[in-house]
């Protein structure tokens, strides 16, 4: 299986190419430069692997939540590529891709993925490692940290820069018997590609026109779309 994936929902810009379970990728933390980087990254990966766009089985992208501009960019790039060669698209949750980075250390732990959403809120979702797969056990939401309702007393991992911005609030909230925190972690296209395999195998792909972003904070998205 050959899958091209991109993720631009935060200050990190990344692309990954999965070919028969082997992944090559590009990753750079470059705020405000995603537009300059993402297509270059895609070209580099395709050339390195000797793969042409029509040879791909599918495309995948981090569909948000995250930065409005970043999520919109990923959506636009993937739609353009998918329309060009009529490829199916696997939309992957940016929060799930982030949580998937804990796959090797999250057995028996709850994973709390939190991205700084600005305006005193985080993009938030709770996960568990079930039989070696990261599964959401709550809805994705945008919420003030102190309004989050949790089940207490579990071993846990906190991941994402929401844990840096709101360290005090979230640490007090998660009264875990053992809390590991990964505040420097950012979503990557590598995990988007890995998660896309399951979506593709289970028939959960969409056409280019139905590859849509998830913003969660609709009022901001509507205002910016009108500007």
C-alpha cells in the first residue's frame, strides 16, 4: 500500500510517504511557513521513493482540530492532489495522530491529548490503548481546561502543547496515580499515514470534495472565512 500524508494543523509542518509499511517523512517546526514547505516536502518524498502520484493508493491528511489556517491548508492541498488523479482520501483526526505517538508506552494508561487552542481553551480528547491501538473514549472538544470532566485515579499520559500552556490547570485536573507528560510533542504526518491504513482497510475514505476540515470552534472559522 502506498499512502501520502500531510499534517499542518499546528506550527509543525510535515509530510510522510508510506510504502509497504515503510515510512519516510519530513518534519519542520516553522510557524507561518507551511505554504512554502508542504509541497516541497511532498515532492522530495515522492522523488526519494521513486513514486508518482497516480501510483498512490490513497491520500491522508490531518483534518484538525488545530489552527484554522493550517487545517484549511492541509485540506486544500489534499483536495487538489486527490482531484488531480482521482484518489480516495483518509481524513485523520489531528488529536488522534498526536495520541498515537504514545502507542509504545500507553498500555494500561489513559492518554489525554491537548493542543493549545488559544483564547483560554484547549483542543482535547481522551484515549485508551486497546489491543495495541489508540481509541478515543471521549468526544473531541474545544474547552477551558478547568471545565474538563475526567475519571480520576488512572495512570495517564498527557501529550501536546496544551500541557505546556496550561500545565498547572491540567496537572491539577488529572489527579493520576502516575502522570507522564509529553508537552513538546506536535502532530506528525508519520502517524497520520499509519492511522490512515486502518481507515482505508475499513472503507472509511472519502472523495476529494468530501475531504473536509474539522475546526470545532465554528465561530472563528466562519469569521475568518468571511475575511
